[in-house]
């Protein structure tokens, strides 16, 4: 995928699905970086049907130099609850600014945590493999729901945003059955 196609998809997401999904705004632009070729930001309104609480969300997406997309959104869970988990170190170079910086994260694997298992299981059910990262940004630990892969078309992007956003409700102690019902309803429409 090239930068212009990526930008077109992000803008079409807002133009065609913004009202229905509660996407209040998007930003998309190409960059001069070698690692990051384009950036897309999707701002989810607090009134979005994808959210149970009234907390807005942001899904940040980066078109990487190899044509894959890295999508991240915050997962509001406490990292201290992630005990007895395995993981692997992930480093992503951010060359949007000079000097380049690095995002260092742990991709949480082999974890007996209900939230993480739900995210991985539900996303796989819909053909979208999500990961959970614990990232250290600005000396703060944040947990992220992460998509890494290719975006086939607009419908695929819509499904990625729906899954990533609705699954962030899991970190707020919502009823898992309610979350699954919401995902099923939204995925059947889009």
C-alpha cells in the first residue's frame, strides 16, 4: 500500500462511516520518513455506539515503509494485573521528527489474563489479529491494543477500527457478554 491509498482510506472512513460509528474526526497525511510513510488518526466521539462509557478514544495508525500498518489505541487496564505473562520486546523507530525516537514495548504473550485473552480471541474470530503491548512512553507505562498487518480495503479498515475500539471497553470492567453482543451487532452491519 502506498501513502496516497492509505490517506484515502482514512478519509473515506470518516466520510462514509463517521456518522454511523461516531467518528468525530480524522487526520491523515504523508511524511518524509523512511520508516513511517504516512499517519492516520481516528478520533472516536464519546457518543460513539462503539463505546459504553463517555470517554473518547483515539486510534493512531502508521503506514510503515514496508507497506504494513501499525495501529494503536489505549487499553485502560492496570499493568500490575499482568502477572505470570510472557512477552517479547518490540522496537519501532519513529522518524516523524528529528532526531528519530524509538517506541519500546513488550508484546504480551502467554498470559492468563481474561482481558488479554478476550482481545486476542475475539479479534481472531473476525480475522483481525490484535496484540496487547505494554509500552513505555514519556516514562509512563501504557497498555495498548495493537494491529500490525495489511489493510485490504475500506471495509477491512472499518472492521479493524470497530474491533479495536469496542475491545477497549474490556478494561473498564464491562460485562463481557455486552461487549460481544455489541461487536456482533456492529460487525453484522459493517
